[in-house]
C-alpha cells in the first residue's frame, strides 16, 4: 500500500459510478487506497472488514467493471492507469 493515491475524476465522475450504491462507491475508494503500485488489492476481505462493507458491494463493483476479480490473488482496479496518471 502506498502513502498517496490519486483518484481520477474522469473515472468517478462517470454516470456508471454515480449509479453504484453509496456503499460500493465508498468501498471503491478504500480499495484504491489499499492497492499496490500495479493496482492490485491482495486482501480485499480486509478492506471489506475495515469499512464494514458486504461482499455484495464488492460484487457490484465487479459487475459494473470497476474492479476485476483475480481469484485467490485479490482484485484489480480496472482504471488504475488513469488514477496514477499513466493513461494521460
């Protein structure tokens, strides 16, 4: 986990993001803060517990294509390159 994280307004300003439940939106931000330098969260369950989120919130982010499940390896933040400015 890094000390600083940027969040792209282009991503969170999308209509599809606004259609997520408030819990899923909050979880997305916390997952971004917990991601490593490649955008992978190796222990999403710890983030779920930390913010009192439900597995349904995680599944909502997956179905909306904001994160990708990596199975036992965790989850990947799909727009990571935009958040860190690689995709400018």
